[in-house]
């Protein structure tokens, strides 16, 4: 029952930070995990997993992996799951060691900076979009939901297993962009239209909280604000949608 107990415990951010482990739940996410370079420490399987051909195929792959598997009842599995309709599979994996220094020396480079983005679904979509558009790394500042939150992992749909996403402090980010001569541009409705500006080869794009926008500290770090030319019938776009368009328009 070690894996069951651990899976329950890893629902807490403090436990994930302490153990450097996170939980992956669901058939698709577990399939993606098995194909990624991340280290898997264990699997928790409920009886419902083999109710579908895809689930049965995944279970066979899990058994071939040689990683420890704990079989539990449907009720026990539900006690560790975070979804309303659990699919009967959950994995515990090691959080990879990712640092800003691993991105040093790149030119061109694109970074996505998340300034207190709090919705797990938005964060997962941001990570998936950044990965799809070739962003070199996504930096989550304090106030942003935990990158390894189970809902974030699920909504990122495997992108998090490959994309260089990490959590740092604002001073750490500031030191890195200064050392690497990477300007920070902040997304803001009052900024310069993306149509009227030419991006440099090195760039960090910062997006803010869904309701409050960018913090004063991040604004102080930014050298430029940039906006989308939105039709005046609308006040703003969803942060993930806006970031996706801006990242596309500002690609090197």
C-alpha cells in the first residue's frame, strides 16, 4: 500500500516539493509519461483500467516496464484520484531537475514568464501551447499554481514531461535575464500593438494573473509592454489564448 499512501500524500504541494515527486493520472497522461524521459517510481492501478481495450493495452505496457505496481480496489483508487471519473491508473514520477542555467547561451531564445497565474487549466494550456510553439522554457513565478499540480499535469497533456518548465523567484529570473541580455516584454492591454513592434532574437514574454494582471514587481522588470489589437467590443482574452497568439506573433 506504499504507492497508495504516497499518491494521497502527493496531493499536497509541500509533499511534492519535499519528495521531488508528482502524480500523473489517467490513461492518456500515463501513456505520455511512459514515452517520456522522466523516471517513473510506481503505478497504482484499479480494476476499471482493463475495462477498455486501450486501458488493457496500457496495463500490459505497465507490466512490461518493470516498475512497481500496486493493485487496489476501485474505492481505494478513488481515495487517491483527483478526477470525478477515475480511469483506474495513476503513476508517481520524479520531478526533473530543471534550472535556468540549462537555458544559458541560447540565441535566439524565447521564454514564457507566468506572473501569478492561478488557474490549473490555464497553466496546463499555457505549457502545452509553449511547447507546441517551440518556446525554450516556461518560468513560473511565486503566486503561480504549482507546475506539478495534478490538474496542471493532466491539462498539459504530456507537454510538461518534455517542455522545460520550472518555478523560480523573481530575483532569480531578474539575474538570469540580465546576465543573458534577454529583454522582458509584458503582455498588457495598454501596451504597444504586436503589429507595430519587431521582436529581438532574445525575448521573455510575461503574462499575468487572470484577474489582477501583472504585479508591480514584474512590471518594473519589463522593458516593454505589448498588446494584441483586440476589437473594442471585448475587454480582454483568456490568458492562455492571449499568450498563445503573442508567442506566435513574437516567434524569432
